[in-house]
C-alpha cells in the first residue's frame, strides 16, 4: 500500500456507497456551476473561467474518487468542495473584484443548493480523511514466547 493511500492499516476502506455519494456530490457541484456559467462568462469573464476550471475539476475528481481510494483524490475532493463555498461567502460578504452585485444576496437559489452540496461533500470527505489518518494508538507489540 502506498503512502498516498489510506495511511493506517486499521482504517476502514470507504464503502462503494460512500465513494459514489461523494462522486455524485462532486458532479452536482459541476452541474450547479454549469447552470450559472453562461451568465458568469458575460458578467465577469474571470469568474466564468474559474467556473470552467471548477467544472472540469469536479468531473475529474468524481471519476478518480470512484476509481481509486487514494488520499490525494480525497484531498482534491475537499478542495473542489471548499473553494466555491469560500468564494460564495466572500462574494456575498465583501464581494469579488468587478463582482459586487451579489453582496448580501445570501438566499440566491443556486447558491443555496451549491452550499448544501459542497457542505455535504466536505462532511463526507472529512469523515473519510479522519478515519484514514494515522492511528495514535498502536496495537500491543507481539511478545516472544517465554522460554521454559
């Protein structure tokens, strides 16, 4: 087992269900941003490009999480979910360069859906990464049989 995979031999492997739910969540992040892509490309082109990068990252990461249990892909899934969540908070609080129209618009429907999906992915990925961390408790060392 490589160091990039689950680092503790005692950590349970994620179920196919957990991997599938994370992959569907990542695809949903991509879909939500695809639905808003056209307007972003016209309003604020740099955000449109960021959306395209996020959409592609969502797709690649979803496929990778399904294909292999590798901590690097789980960390990337964490980033793919966290980045738009942080950007949403910044855009609604202080605004982004050339994009201050959404300040205070916390209940925009696609934004709320995105927050729900991203938060769910973060919880699932965080759970997986927590379980896969190196154990602080070690099994007792094997003792040699006593000599008669």
